C-alpha cells in the first residue's frame, strides 16, 4: 500500500459527498477490490480508535463518508438551524 492511498480515498469520499463505486476507487488507485476494502477497513479502525466523528460506510458496491451515529444529536442541532 502506498502511503497516500488512505489520503486519496479520504479526499475522494469527502469531496464526492455521495456514494463512490468501488470500481472507480480501483481505477484511480490501481488496486484490487480486496485491497480497497482492506484500506477502508484500516481507515475505519483508525477513525474509531481515535474517536473521530466520521466513518466510511458501505452501501452495495459503493463507499461513502458519513458522520458517526453517536454524533447525530450534535449535528442535528446545527443543521436544524438552517
């Protein structure tokens, strides 16, 4: 794994704001589907271990960056004001 693979995935998912297909991540990173899944699993473990407010969720054959459920109450207080 290249050092910047995690950063690339994070930047893509954050910027997209919508689900990103695994095949697109494979194309950009030149990695297999199992390699992409392993990188994302590592990222999620790091997010959880560091009490981060985000996670990467899998929906069918796509991934999306999302807020962790335990922070929804705080997020809702800000979003509801809009």
